[in-house]
C-alpha cells in the first residue's frame, strides 16, 4: 500500500516537538507491515542540508511568489519528497517563526503551498507514483485535504492526525483569493471558519477519517473544554474519529545502547544509572545526596502546566527532592523557574533551551519525570521515562492518563504500577503525588518494581502502527465500495 504522509516536520531533519518524532518513526514502523510511506516535507535549510539534490520530480514555474521544485530523497530509512521553495522556506529561525518566536506573517502562504503540492501529488502529479491514501498531520498539512476535495484527487482516501487541537492555522478571509480554491470552498462546510479561513478546520471537514494521538484525547476534544471551538464539527464527525496512541522509536530510545548516556543499563542493571545521575548533578549544579532528582523536559508554556509547577517548586524542595529542568518557551515562566533556581541553589537547576542529548541523559539519570500538562494529546516524554526507568508523574489527562498506571494501593499490591497521576492545574494534587513518589522511592523494592514494570511496557510503534494499517485498509475499501 502506498501512503503519502504530508507533514511540516520530520525527525531527524527538523523538529520542534513530538510531531516530528511521530512522522519520523511511523514510516519505519509501517515498512514491515506492507505499507510504503513517502513523506512530503518543506525544504527548510536543515532539511535541504540533509540530502543531496537529484533530479526534480515535480516543478512549478511559479507558486506563491517563486519557482518551486520537489525532489525525491532518501534519508536513512525515510523516503522523502522535499519542497525546494527558497522564497517560502529558506529562512533563519524556526519552521514557523523567526528567531524571536514570532510567527512568519505569510505562514498561510507557506503551508497553503505544502497543501497544494500534497493535493497535486495525490492526484498523480509525480510520474510513476499514485498514493492509495494520503495522511496529513496538523494544521500546516491540513489544506492538502481541501485541495484534494476540490480538485482532481477527491476520490483518494485521506485522513488527518490532530497532534494538538490548540494550533489551528486561523487566518483572515482576505487570504482566500490567494489559495486558488473554487468559490464554493469558502463555506461553512468548506474552509470558512468564524468568518475567516481555518486550515485545520478545512482538513477536519474534508478528511475521510480523523485520528488523534490517544484514545482519551479523542474523547476530550468532543467537549467544549478541550474542543477549542471545533467540538461541534468533531462531534458531527464522531463516527470517523479514532484515538491511536503514539509509540516511540525504541532503537533511538534504548538505555542499553544509548551513547548519549554516561553509562548504559537495563532493567536488570539499574544500579548503573548512578553514573548518569552523577552526570545530571554536575550538569545542573545540584547537590549530591540520597534523595530523588525529578526532571522536567518540556516546552515552558501554560498548556504544559509549567505555571502550576513553578507554584509548587518550594514545596517540592521542602519535601526533599531536587529538580532538573530543561526547556524554553514563555519568558515569564522561564524567569519564574530561573528565580526558583536562584532561591534554591543546589536543589533546583535550569537549562533554558532545547538539547536532545541532554534530554537522553536526564531520562537515564533522573529518578522521576514530572509532566503537569493542562491537556496533553499524547505526550512522548512519559514514554521515554517508562523506557528508561525514570518514573513518570503525570497530570490525569489525554495520553498521559492512557499510558501511566497510577501507583495506588491496589496497583502496588498487584505489581502493575508504572508511575503517579495527579489532577491537572492543581499544585496541591501535584505535591501529594510528589509525596507519594518520595515515599515509594524510600522503599527500594517498591521503587525497583515500579521502574521495572515501566520498562516492561510496550511503548514501541508496533501496536499503533498495526492500528493505522487497519484504518488505511478500511478507508481504501471504502473507495472500492
């Protein structure tokens, strides 16, 4: 089966978060299940530097302000189609904004181009290639499905995966004329959204099926609290909505072979984690003692509940734990955490930024990882934590609730607990979970059982990839009908 994946980022070439990990790992997981996935991705500088140019498989003399070419490329096990459009994608900063974090004002044009090309490829524009199904990811790729619906690929099955409904790609009605869509598309059952144009909304409307990245999040987005203004549409499409939890690349995230660690280890050799813990203490200037180190590896935003964490820092330190925090985001939250580190020298350490290597070391050396998100479609850091024996403490929401078994009395007695859950947006509940964690940490047999149970969990892509294959097959059979 030939599947075209349309995505704004893909690991290892370009990554801002979990979306890239998913779109980079899924094609590899599907390869052993009779699915060949090609990924269409914008040619940001980091992407263009990642492969050698060959002959273009598709060319546009003019597309949204300049000449555009599409190159076929192989990067590792990934089969890519890369959009070379310097006027749209050859820019400093991130894939969606400049170095200050401000969105590029022409993002509508940039990702309309991605969608337009995706729609053309779905219709057979690349000689010798006809996808059986198109799989778009998030708002940046969502317009692919609108171009398919109103173009020559209306009969090609499609689905969209919502990695985070909070990001929707909303623009003013004045951009519609630049999209190249027929007039009837500017309607409530098309791309129109509250008087403007909604990229994600257009994709949700046009897709044959909608997936989210966990079963719980699939239900949460049907409510006004989590639906972000789209719950009405999502409920209308409820029969076509599926929740499929993400997996992780267990070859990259493997404590037994991870070269980013000071010492490799397995569930049988957990004592070797001590060398990694010492390395974390050194990197974050933490005092060395017998208590646990709790880490945070996150974007520092309101959605991630970092304000709740900042409120709880003094209580966490008072309980006897140390904190190692890696992330960047909201300047106010960065400042609050840096102030906490200044208040608690040797007990709280903060590194502002993104560091893939350091994130591996933290999972391998910290005792627990806290994820206090207000909402979390799936989350990957808790899965890394399970894999590395870094016990997750998670807010009871979305994929966090689906993937972590709380260490309540019954779960501890049965030997199935893998972490600790607490109520979202509640510093008191978070601190209670910290207290429970510290109590368990004080009993080495209980703690080791929790670690090993987590490390036994199947966090690979195998089951999730099998569910995607089933969904692809079902959609292709609908076309046959």
